């Protein structure tokens, strides 16, 4: 499986309003439930009035469009990382999955995934 590095630093944060999100920015994920509003974005694009924020994330995505019938892709990758004591923050789009790890674990994460047979691009 091909995994593509995301070169920018990322932040995971909580917001009080969707109005705080600059939708013109090039990279973000929004999650809204009945309990919270979360945003993953480039660190430099983090809204100033974030309720909570966690900086220091790096990420990669599974290349290509994943068919909904595929089973276990995220479980396999997260299992490799968990076996190597690397925590993740995962988000998914319609097409694929994104896996974020803390910056200090990024090189190790890519190394163990490469050793497990994944191609890093």
C-alpha cells in the first residue's frame, strides 16, 4: 500500500463556532457532533479563538480511492503503529483515510510502516 506524507505541521483543536473556520484554507477536516466541534488544520491556519488546541502533529494518507467494501486497512496500519508504541489520530474522507501521529514519532512511524511493506511517497 502507498502512503503519502503530508509535509505541513498540523493542529487538532476544538472550536465554539463554525464561523471561526476559514474555509478558504487548503487543508482542514471538520467534525461536528451534538457535543463538540473539532478541526484538524495546518498549524499556521489554526483559529486564534480555539477553545482547546493540540499542536505538533504530522500525517500521511493512504494513496488512492478506497472502496467502501475494503476491510481492515486502517486497522492494519494502526495495529503496526500500536505495536510500536505510536499513538494515532485518524480521520477519513469519502475517498481515503488520513493518519496523524505526534511529530516526535513521525520518522519512527514511517520507518516501521516501510519495514512492514508499505511504500512511503
